[in-house]
């Protein structure tokens, strides 16, 4: 990672293609070795700001892969341990847990006004 001086004098990290490849390999390794990978945990352990990871399109695939594994793990664990999670998961797939019912009722209402109103 190269450091370049910004206009304000603070160093700015510039990630070279080589550094991006190295970070991508680390993300893939972390994802493969962790039951429930968390992008914030990876960033913390790697001494990288999480927001910085999202700035590089070269890392998009490995980050999405990490998130997919996390989502899969959480859904599977939730389905095994928690009925509420199963219901939530099914709702995400379009299921509903309520019945749609329609009632129509017509009723004639007559209102009589007092005579002082002209009736």
C-alpha cells in the first residue's frame, strides 16, 4: 500500500493492484475458514477500515461471497433453532401468515333532522 500526500498534507492510502490481490486472497481465506464470516470482523483483524473495502470494485465479488456465506449460515442456524426465523425466512420468499378476507355489507341509514332545519 503506497502513501501519497493529499492537498491538505495528510497521507492517503493508495492500493496498488498487487495489494488489492493480496486483500482479495485474505478475504477469500477468511471466508473459507470462518463459519459465519463478518466483513467488519475481517476489516478489524486486517487493520483495514471496512468502508475502504467497498471503494474498490476489484473486491466486490469476494465481499459478496463473504456476505452470501454469512447469510446462508445465519438462515440455516435460525431455521434449525428458531421457528420465528423459519417464518421470517418464508416471508422473504413471499409467503404470508395472514388470511385475506373481504366483507361487504350494505345498510341503509335514514337520518331525520329536527323540524327547525326545514323538514
